C-alpha cells in the first residue's frame, strides 16, 4: 500500500501536540483524520472518548491504518481529579475496546502516557526499567492506563510512549516555558518561579513529531518507551536565552508556593531504548524554539 493512502487517526487533534503532529504527518504523505471534543470539520469528528460508541462509529467510517491517542488532560493542576481517570485511563481503554469491536487491526496504535508516571525516583536519568511511583492524579491515571493497556498487547499492535517535557508555538500559557516566554513578550519587569537550580528536558515539538512518525513505521510493538532526549537544560539558562532574545533583563522572584520540596536538581530521560528502535533523532538548538515562540 502506498504511503499516501495510509490513514492516521489522531484522537485529540486540536491539542497542542495534535496540531503540530498532524501538520508534520501530512508533509510526510499521510492522510490525516482526527477527533475533537468540541467541534467537527473536514476529516475531523466530534468525539467524547468516555463514550465507546462514539469511537466505534468513527473507526467504522475512517478505517485507519494508524491510531495515535493524544486526547486527555495533560495539566497536572487540573481541578477535578476524577476527570484524569475518566479520560486518561478509561477513555484510552475505550479506544482499544472499540478497535477490537470494529474487527480492525491497525498497523500501529500509539497510546501517550507521561514521564510523570516515574514519580520521584531519586535518580537523575530515568529509564523504562524503573518501577513507576506516580505522585499525583495525572501520573496515576497514565500509569493505570499503561497497566490496563498491556492486557491488549497480544491483540493489537500497541506502543506506549512516556514523553518528557516538550514545548513550542501554541502551547498553553500555564505551562512553564510558555509562561516565561509570555512574560518577556509582555515586557514584564519580573517573574515568579519556583526552584531555580534545576535542570530539565525542554524538547522541541518538531523533535517529538519526528519521533512519533518514526514509531509509526517501526517494527516495535507491545512495548513502552520514553520520548526523551537525555539533554537537560538549566532553568536559568532558559531565562538567559530569553533575555538575549528580548533584549532586556528580568527580575526573578522565588515564590514559595511554586517551590517543590526535595526536588531533584537534574532530571532527564534515557534514549537508549528509543534510539534502539528508531535510530538517533536530532533536534535543533533550544534557543531557536524560544525565538519562534517569542515571535509568534
């Protein structure tokens, strides 16, 4: 079958990741379909993944070659804790059940988990061999999804991904990097942050999109893999990059409400398993990502 005829169904296509990923996959020659909780459109179906019959109807119409589930709640501070489980856990399993009921067997189903499932491991580099210890409802809902989804490994070609921090244009402003960029765009004189002496991954959304595209055509299935770069960036270096881009210095105030007790200074994800599956993927300098966000 020619690549141009391959159909990808992206659940949650209106999300930050969905917008970028769908654009990238279109350029790669895929035919893109999507679901949205709020609205429908051309090749886009309104869908509540808490309702299996909604998913089943869409699957029967699209008959996708690939499914990527980006639908869910990704902000840990979301107020209603039950939503995490209804959407992130049960919703994802509904997709698998609906796929089986439709008697379809897509070439690959990618379920998106999160690096937050690791919790506080007390180590600087996290790999897939660690036993997850999620510390909040978001992480717990994703780990519950992983645990249940493994029961479908013998029936469907599934890869579960654990993304580490990534960002880019269009990400919601309550996330850390967009918050910092927005302060500079608004020419704020000061910014309130939490722990300053930390090193974290801040990957580019294009890097993540490339990885998803490679995982779709990989031979790997029935597996769990980090979406990481093992490249840590100091938070204070992010501030310095933004000062260079914006052309002024900002006052940093430490807000005790944002400070996490016993936070690990450096935290990155191992890429050994990921690059073993798809080969090494390079990403551009983070300053270019920040510049795009600032100028957007």
